[in-house]
C-alpha cells in the first residue's frame, strides 16, 4: 500500500517548488519510531555517515525543527521488500528545499539505513550550515558544513 500524491510540478517548474498533496497533511514518518540500535543516515547535507539510534534520531528531529510547519509530502510509500520512500518539500528560513528519502528496514522490520537527498544546492549548503550550528556540541556536528566551507 502506498500513499501517493497527484500534486506534480507545473511544466518547467522544479518539483521542490510545487505544493504537497493535501491528503498527506497528517503523514508522520513512522520509521522514525522504530530505529535499529545500529541505524545509519547519510545524505547530501552531510559528509560521511552518522551511526546509532540516538544520533540519527537527534539529527532527524533537528532537521524537522528547521522546517517548522512547512513540510509537505508529494509521496510516501513502500519501495521493494524492505524499503520506504518519501518525496517532500519544505522551507528553511524561507528557502525552498526538496527531499527524497530512502529508508531500508532490517529483517526485524526496524529502520536500518536512511539516505536523504536534498535539492537545490544553494539551500542544501545553507541547510547544512544551520544543522552544523544546531549540532555543534554533538559528536556528529562535524559532519555538516561550516560558515568557512
């Protein structure tokens, strides 16, 4: 079963500038509540991989706070036997941000690996710097851009 949106970008308009599907307004990523102890996350907003349920949860929750209430989903649904895909948009300090997330579950059904790919580049760099500032006092803050980058 998938949760699919009919909202598509207009001709020539980037998908990250198109509104989300109103039918998905109450969607919540349930995979976030079922992280494996050794879960990993990687993505275009960070260098390397962040390991462990506490670290991954902290990063994902911080990301969501930077969106405020602007996260809108185009699609959320299953991918392959053990996967889940999300396609959403958000705004970070007024800048448009699109994201495609691929979640892979382990044999126990727990979230094992998360890949988040963001666009456009200018917002990704700004977003990564903000995340670095928010997470600077954590062991994984070093994975994000700094103002010197």
